[in-house]
């Protein structure tokens, strides 16, 4: 379920992972390991909100991994 704040769309972690083609647990591990930067925007419950740029950066990271696996 996307959220709109100041005319900008943000995605919850499950949506961002679905769009990028990865798993939620994988993303959380990447954040813990420092492989993917944690987002700065959070909702009032403290849950991560991913902007379009964050989702695109995640998609690039997933594509980079897929290309390495194919080689």
C-alpha cells in the first residue's frame, strides 16, 4: 500500500521489494550489512518508506546481482 506525502509517493518495504524483485528478508540483511543504504523516511510507526529513487536503486542492486549469477 503506497503512501502519498506532499505529492510524493512512498512504498512500504513489501511493495518496494515486490517492485524490485527481491525478498524482504534479503533487503533487511543488505541494510544490516551496509550493502544497501537505509532509507531516511519513516512513517509515524517507524516503518521504512521507500521513495521512487530508493526503489530504483534497489532494482539496480538486484539486477547487478542477477547479472553476476548469470555469468
